[in-house]
């Protein structure tokens, strides 16, 4: 479902690799949600959620530090979006996952897809030229 294309590139190798990892986590989640075999997928959904949380925290910290080091003027704005992402992930209760695996899995999948479309393709692209002009590739 999540396929990396050059359109997603911010022309910064380390961040592109990190974004590709988010695509991998999204694909892992898609595989889980797509299975229609009646098997309990609680553990896999929680694993995907934890991987997403851990990786997002790592990625956001890296990205924000890069912006801070290079005096990116929209850092605070950008950080607020990262904080909202983390809040959303933290708001997903494991009891809810257990009781509504299919719904929660689809909601999480939709959330990741929207994040890729609205954050990576729009908001992250705003710093691309700025950081590239500072020699960050």
C-alpha cells in the first residue's frame, strides 16, 4: 500500500531513509489489517503501534534537531504537528485495540496514510529548499 516515490524525497538522505522506515511500518500495519482469517491480531497491532511510536519519536527528534541547528524559522510550527502525531498515537488505548481490532487497525492505517500525504508531502517539503540551501543533503 505504501510505496516510496521520489515525490516523497526531501533531498536529505538521512530523513528520506527515516521516512522510508515509516512507510515500512505502514506496510506492516496494512498486511495485518488486510488479513481476513479470523485470527486475533492484537499482538501485531500493538507491535505496529509501538514501532510507530518509537520510530516517530526518534525521527521527530532528529528532524527537529536538524531544523534547530540550521535555524529553520518554522521549527515551532513544525514541532506542534509532531506533538499532535505523538498525542494521537498515545491516545490509542490497548483495551480499545483488543475490543475493536479491525476498526482500530483501519483507523491507524488511515492515520498513517494521511500523515504521509499531509505531513511528508506538504509540511516537510517546506523545509526542503531551506535546509538544502544550508548545505544539508
